[in-house]
């Protein structure tokens, strides 16, 4: 593809992103700055269509970009610029994300991503170390026992378990001492496996108590692990490219409801450096031709612990979205590192 074709393709994509209307030869002639006849432009457009970079809707003589065209545009025609409101953007994030508990930072980051992009903001909560460090039991009544759990990160969780056996406080202390001596540093799955192997060496009622405690600990860890915060799904209803197809909208909202597919996408993204862009179904995890996903990992104390991003139509202002996602990832990481 020669320079003339590249200029016309870039102009067409920028015009379509801005206006949402198929771009005709006359518009390209004016907007590109090239002194070309309408016939020459039509010939170049035909060549670009043959390459699969643009398409011609049945209802218009103009052309629109394809996912392949957007990919070429993003990979070779965008120039990263730190100006154009980036300072104001950073200041807004700093003011709204500071002085918050970690989970509030995550929730607010998703909301800000949605508000600033006018699309959907997604943030994966920091992964937590589910290894067990310490446990204590406190007898509340004959059948109600308070379990105090400390994980490898130092976080404390309290759970109440109900037992059919009336344990004494000395029995509870015996069970806690065993778990602390033999299971500290293990994952909850490893703890359960070890208890199964020690059944013959422990009294039956103590085994039952320990198994109930491990189950409660596992549930506590699951509640705290890799939760996905999504904000702004309703923004998609305002986008003509998406809202005109009710079947596609239902599929999209099913995606947000399940969350598991999005988690897989974000988990795969945090193994890369910097911003990643998935255009029009390029991701097997989110195979929607109408969507693009822009993600970036964020770090806490120099270690990648999660990923965040924006989900919107393929017709999105990529340069601005990349800047929003990149800045947010850096500021979320910096904010959480200060906790």
C-alpha cells in the first residue's frame, strides 16, 4: 500500500470514528488534503476494499472501516501523545482515587473509566494470596464457633460455623494448634488434602471441625479473589452501532453477567506489557465483531496484580481510549502501592 492509500485510509477511519457515517469520495477529497480527482479516490477505495480494509454498506455509496482496517490503523497510524488533556485527566484520577480503601479504588476506577470513555469500564481486583497463615477458634455457644483466619497477605477474615458437636474451648484450641503447626503456608486445597491423609491420626470430631474450618476459609478466600468490577453497561444502549441489533445486545449483556469470559481475557492481558487492543472479535474469549477491548495491567509494588480496561464499539476514538486506559492503570497501581 503506497503513501497515498495510507493517507486516504487514515482519513476515512478518522472521519468514520468522528461522524459514524460511511465516507464518500467527495468527503475524502476535502478532508485528506490530497489533490486527487474523485475518480482516482474511487479507484484507491476499490483497492482498499479488495484488501479487506474497508467495506461498502448496501445503503450507501460511502465506505466504512473493517476490523482489519482498524487493526492497521491502530498498529501503524496512531501516534502516542501525552498532551491533549492528559494532565487534566491525571489530576482528575488522582483526586478521585486517593484516600480510599483498596476496593473503593477499584470500584471508582471502573466508574471513572466508563464516565470518561462513555463505554464500559472493567477492573479486575488485585489477586490475593490464598495461602493460610494462622487460625483461631472462639466458642460462642455449644454449636456456634467463630473462626478467625489470617491469610498469607495478613488479611483477617471472620466466619461463624455451626456444628452438631458441642466442642469445648480446649478442643478448639487443640484443633487450632494442629492446623497452625501443620498447615501454615499451604493453600486451602492443600490443607483439605492433608486433613484427608491424617484422618486416622485425629479424633473424628476434631477432623469434622477442621474440615468445616477449611471449607469456611476457602469460601472467604473465594469472596476476596479476582472479582471483576464492571461499570457502565448501559452506555452500550446509547451506541447506534450496537443498540440496533437486539440479539447482539442480549449476547453482550450475557457476557457482562457471566464475567468469567471477561476475567479470562483480563488474566491473559496481564501477562503482557503495556496496553493491548482487541478489535472486532480478535479475542477468542470475547468473540464479538462489533466490539473492541482495550486493556492494560496494573502493578502494586512492582508486581502485576490485575488488569483494567474499556469495552466499546469498534468505532471508538482509539487514541483517546488508549491514553485513558494507560493513565488509569498507572494511577491505580500507584494508589494501591501507597496502602
